[in-house]
């Protein structure tokens, strides 16, 4: 056998109250794409942070090209030819593409003056390698699309002469076309001899580009296999330790009267004459490509735009004009950006769960008692199966799936009539997805109306009662799920037909 490009053996890492990694082993060969799989909280990110020098292992060994190495910090990792690309981009918006790629490593002339000509030449070389032949290295990062920013991050990794690149959920925020482009770039880098560790929850992407999988569960190594030798069900079974036979539960059959009514909603330049209704116990799916206006619509329904025209009402009462009026009417919004809009990451799970409830659960102007606070937090940690050893820990330390459950918990305790879910399962594993889907069914059986915005067509088709499709701020199609298909949704999403 050839010597692996990278090997991690018997890696252990503990944090206060939890053993994050327990005797974990992975390896990746030269010119190989290894998909690192596991549920949220399985230890994938912790293992990669050990490799990137962010965390120091308690025990275990790391080998590069068969030679044992010590990684005592991020610079040490980079010097060994290892680069990591995190989900949250590490780019400075108001610097140029070239300045971001070589930040702190700019080529210099005599007397330390930056050699701008050489800087842009070198940037051009790595940009060409990731397919950004059209992009000027002098363009500000703030003017780039999400997909372009992702490729600039890869170009930056290549500029370090990296031989091992770790990609943590690189397609989580990309649409289908941009995802295909990125997967193609990964295959090209593989052909150039790069070793890639690919962390993703999208198993269809694993089947497209990965050569081999390694699976972690509860901080332990489960096993590895060639992608050609396993089915998608096999991968799920390795990740969750059980079969998930019905990812999408049976839909609630008992729909009530309309709860949310939207009439002729418009926002200059963003939304155009939107009208819709959602019934009690119904899941209304909203689909569309990036920039369709669905996210803007979700925020408009929550009263976040003061200059909106049209009418939003719940149970035929009042008019939603502010977030406070939306909350008082019974509307809850779970945004697609849980880290920046859904949670306060430096606050605890306990504090985040209670954030929206103080005004409603406080009685007679007095503060909510500690016992009541503890009861509320305990109820939702247990009910939503939030994996946290102590609710006092910062919510930013939790896995993506558990963070999403905290966001859901903080709104569900408000007993909403309408729950808006924007990308409810983005960046979470298949086990957590199944739990959230089952929770959504339970909520509809309790009479809650759900609006689910999703870029995943199987999710729209598997969970919705009705589907609305948007394009450039307009509704271009509406259909019961029985009449929907991926092809029909795509036609409407590209503006091909109108209702």
C-alpha cells in the first residue's frame, strides 16, 4: 500500500464535561477525496480543528507522508501544507480579492514595500486554478457572490502550497449550479494530486465526488468504506447507528381554517403583489432559486420592513407592521442564518431559550422566577432532545443541529399560530433532519400553520401540503403537492410559467 498523505491515529480530545474525540482514526491518500461523515456533534469539526492547530489533542499521533509531526498552532498546520476552509468565510469585505488571498504574506520589494504587480500576478495564478478566470483580482470581496467567495477561499488555501485541504460544508449556502461548479473544482484539484477532506451532510454529493468515506459517531471512529461499495442507506446507518426508513413522516390530514392571510404584499424592488393563505395544520412550502425573494418574504411576514405595502393578518385580525406586532399575533420566524440572526452565540443555551419569552411569561410586571426559568429550559432541552451536558454552556459551542433546535425551542415556547421556517435543515445531519421533520408533523397536528422555505426540492416534495414557487420577488407557480414534481418546480423557479 502507498503511504497515506495524512494519517491521524488514536486522537483523543476532552472539554469540560464531555469527551469530544475518543481514539479516532482517519487517513487520506494523495489525490483522494475523503468524505468525513457523521451526525452533528459526532466530532468532525473538533477533529479538523485538531488538524488545523486550533485545538491540541490530549493524546494521539498525526503523520504527514508517513512522518510523525506535531501541530502546535494554525501556522504550524499551514507550514505542513494543511489548509481548512470553514463554513463561515474568513474574508475581509473591503479588501480586494488579491489582498485577501495573500493577507499578511504580500510579496515585497526592497525596504518592505508591497510589490503590487507581483501580488496580482500570483493571485491570478491561483484564481485560474479554481476556475475564476473571469474575476478581477482587484475587485473588492464585498462585491462577490457567495459562490465566488467560496472559490476565493479555496484559492487562498492553494496559495499556501497546501497538499491537504479540509472543506467544512462548502456547499451549504450554494445553489445547485454553484454546487456543481464547486464539485467540479474539487475533482480537478484531486487530479492535480491534492488530498481533500470533505465534510458534508448531502450524501448525493458524496456519491458524486468522494472516493472513500470515514464515519464518526459520538466522538468515536465507526469505520471507512469505498463509496462504490456502500449505498446511501449504508452511510445513514453508519452515521446514526440505526435505519431511518421514513425520513418524511405522513402529512397531517386534518387541516383547519386559514390562519395567515397575505394580500397584495409589495416591497419596492423586492416583492411584487404577493398573496397567499396558510391553513391551520398545513405546511406551505416555498421554493425558488437564490435571489427569488423567499427570504425577503419571510422577513416581511415578520414585520421587518416598515415601508411594505399590502396586508398581513392572523385569524383575520389586525395588521402586521413590526416584529412586536408579529409576535403578539402569534408569528414566529426561524431564519436561514441561525448564527447571526437566530442566536446570540456568546450567551448560554439557557439564556437563548428564554430570550423571546420574558415579556410574555412575566406576570404583573415582576421578573420571571428562577424555578419557572429552569422548568421552561428543562422542558425544551428534553422535548427537542438538545444534546448539551449543561444548559449554562455557550450556545456557540453546540453542533449545528443542536443550535437549530435551540432556535426552534425559543419560539415554540411562545405557542405560535404561524411558524415560518427558512431552510430548517440547512447544515444538519440526516438524523437531526428526521427529528425536525417529525416535530413539524407534531406541530401541524396541534393546529400550527407552517411556512417552510427550502432550496431542497426533496424536502419541499416530502413535507409540504402545497407548494408556492417564487422568481424575482413574484409568485410564479402554486400547486398541491400531489401535482408537483422537481421538473415543474424548476420551471416555475426560472420564471418559465406564471399562475
